[in-house]
């Protein structure tokens, strides 16, 4: 795979498959870079949504949990010399992207 740019949905699908068939290190690195960029783009959007929801709104807390999990995943570093842990991290970043995309698309709905 070359250093193509993927849509968020493509990134989610590729990340989900990373543990089924271990991609080569270059592909994992590309996915890691693009997943992180997309997560960093969506993070402030979802963070703002959470802040705008009432304190007693379940949507506020579910968004905050997703943001906390995203922050934890972003703190991890990809180890190109360890393919399985790298694939697991890419899969986790993909799960976090799926959650943030869902919230960003929902907008500020009073869920």
C-alpha cells in the first residue's frame, strides 16, 4: 500500500482489519499517522459538543468517556519493530475514530 489518503470510514475499516491480517510496517505506519490526524481534527469538535451539553445529560458523559479513551490511545506510540502491538494500537485508534465520527455526525443532539 502506498501513502494514500483515506476517508475516515476507510481508515476505520482498515484499522479494524489490522489484527486479522497483519499489514506490513509501512502500512501500519501510514494508518497510524492518518488515524491520529483525523482523531486530532475531530477531538475539539466532540469536546465542544460535550461542553455545550447540560451537566446532567448522558450525552455529555458518553462523549467525555470517548474523549478520555481517545486521549489515552493517542498517548501510545507505534512500535514499528513489534507488528502485533502496532496492529493492536492501530485497531484501537480506529475504534476511537469510529466513536468520534459518530458523535461529530450526531452534532449537539440532546441524547
